[in-house]
């Protein structure tokens, strides 16, 4: 059986600020993120299965990514956890969805976080091949499994 890659794309809105950064991105600002998730595997050969011929059901991949990543990060403010106790962000409206992370929330680091989350969710026989996180129409970061070896 031959290996096949499938990709599902997602969109979410989020804001972030880069603590200690020497440019304008140190201020809270937002992006319309686009995330492409590519997995690899062999199409299911069991003709009795309703998933026959699929590497993975796109709907299953969508549900997995949506419930474990998109639902948490969509319309969130992403900040380094050290900013939590600094009083930089007031509590309550409109700051009810703040995601504190243990890393500088750059596209690169967010992508590493997403890769680690996704790898732990995939069914046996399916591997994360690569991710693309587009921050703007002309700027994006990529994570490739082959680069991690």
C-alpha cells in the first residue's frame, strides 16, 4: 500500500503580544490565522469498513483539531504565562479568553505547541507530516516531521 498525505485547513482569529520584543509586536495585536494540518498514512484496505480507501476521515481530523486547538485559541489573547501575575491584562470583559502559554507566543512557538498536541491525538498508523501556520497573507511558519529527526 502506498503512503498518502491528506491536509485539512482551519482558520481562527487570535491576538498576542511578544513580551520583551523590540518592535511593535510587543503590543497586543491580532491575526487571522490559517492552519494547515497534513497527516500521512496508508488508505484503509478493509472493504467492509465505511472508511475504506481513506487515510483518515477528514471529518474526524476536523473534529480532533477543532476540539483540541481551535476551540481554545479562536478569539483568544495568547500571552506568555509570566504576564499573568504582572497585571498587564485586566481581568473580566473583554479579557475573558486569555490563553497563557509557557513560551513566547510567536508563530514558530505556537506551531511547535500545536505539533506536540496533534501528535498525541492521532490514531495508530497516522503520523503528523507537517503544519503550516499563516499569520498574515505574506508571513507563515512551517513545522515538518522530517526536520525533527
